[in-house]
C-alpha cells in the first residue's frame, strides 16, 4: 500500500515563508487604499471651502471696484453767456461721475450729443445765475439730468451720478 505523505510539522514561532509574503502584500495594498481614501476625502472636503473663499474674494473685489468712483473728463467748454449788463463768457472744465465703468463707453458713443446739450445749457445762463454756489449746484444738477435723459433710451439706470466743475471762469 502506498503511504500518504507525512504532514509537515509546524513548529510554534516559525513562520511559513509563503504566507508571510502574501500577508505583507495584502497589508501594503490595505495601507495604500487607506491613504488614497483619506487623501480623496480631504480633497473633497477642502474643495467647497476653497471655492467659497474664491467667491468671497471676487465679491470683495467687485465691491471695491464699484465703491471706487469713476470719472470722465469732458473737453473744455468756452461759451458766451446771455448778456447780464454786458457781454461775458464762461470757460469751464467738467468731469462726470459715472455709476459704473461700462457707462464710459456709452457716453463716448453719444459724445457729440452730450457736448451739444451741455453747450446749450451753459450758453443759456446769465453770469448772475451761475456765479453763486447755489447757481453752480443747480447748473451741475441740470447738466446731469439732461445727460441722463438723453441716454435713458440706452440705459435703464442713470448714467451720470454727478457733474463737477474742475475749472470755472467767468469774464
């Protein structure tokens, strides 16, 4: 009769070399999977915070840009005023304060009309009407209203928020 092979003797404390290499391989795979899972989870949870910070920075930049005034200077106007006691003329430099930067292109597009209307308003005044601070403020408001009315078809909101005289000479 044939004899069955003798079972291997297992000595306590001795490690089977085949089992130890397989267990090391499995352990390395498990460690790699845990690290990849942790890295993926960290990336996932960090993304909304980074996007929120970027959006907050964009909002702050937009607020800063909208808070900064936008000015546009028109060419010097020299007009004859209506005779008060005698002939006088006005030479003035005007700067327009705009509501937003896009309005500058709109004003440039309509510049001939803006200048013509402003010239008509200035030449319709007497020196006594515009010599005082109240007169200048009224004139400033009249020019702003006129420009906004002129551009109302192209813009839903007022284009000019202020008119400032940077030079104002009556002779």
